[in-house]
C-alpha cells in the first residue's frame, strides 16, 4: 500500500508498493492515458480541504510514477530513529514533535544522508545503521510549486552517551528521549505520516 500525506489527509493506492516505485523506468505508452487522468485529479486533491482518506484502486505503478513526476518536484530526504536504552530520540522542530531528518544532497546515498542529518540535527555521534525502515511520502507547497518528499528511514543506535545539541538554525528547539511513558503524547502530536507508517517500529523500541 502506497500513501501520500498532505497535512492531515492521505491519498492511498492500495495495490501499489511505494518502496518499489521506479522513477527512472521507461514509461509504457499504455499507461499515458491513465496518467493524464491522474494528473487532472491530483491538483483537485491538493486543493481540497477535506481531511479524509482518498483511495485510488485501478492504476499501475507506471501510471503513478508518470503522474507524480508531472505534478511534483521530487525532494528526497533521509532520517533516523535512534534507539538508546529502550527509548528513541525525538526533536521538536518549529513547535512540532518530529524525528531527525533532512534533504539528501546530490551524489549522497540515503544511508549517508540519514547518518549526517541525524548527527547535525541532534549532536549525537558514533551512529550506526541497524536496518532500513519503511519510507514515508508527503507533499508540501513552496511558492507555486508542489514538492513530493520521500523520506528514507533507518533504525540506528549509538555507543555514545546522549548529549543533545539541537540544531537551532533548523528550527529545532528540543531533543528528547521518548519511552513508554511519553510515546502516546508523541504519536498524538507528531505528523500523521510518522504516526501511521512508523508507529509499529517506534513501539517495538520501547518494548526491547
């Protein structure tokens, strides 16, 4: 199932695996007509203030890729869930509980970007990736341009003591270790994409 989040609404493609979408694939001519129809629909969905879920059932992966590339500028990012002693590291960015992440630079791998961004935003060093986690997808507007951000997430750990140094120039005001007593508040107040896609992984950390 592939979900695109925009604020508190979601566009859902039940038969598509978002992690398998190939944006470099050569499109099939048979997919172009359906992609044109989806391109006509996407601006309507973006402008709609309805905060519910919208399901798109009968489309192919190539159709989705063609329509997304036509509608959005891609803005790939990477981040990490850092586990430490049965808790995980969170940040508060612009007043909203979040997980550390940032844009992937040109020529940089998602793994290296995730390690770099987590260290820059939290000040935590000696990070190691344990495993890849599901990606999240959300869209946002910059001026007149819509951007689609795929965030590659990784479970990480560190042998270093947590001595947080918030990257204030990125709007980060606080770094906190969240455990069993705090997870419900975090999930309630963080972004819907994080809550829905990564909740299972976050809960597993606090039960380790």
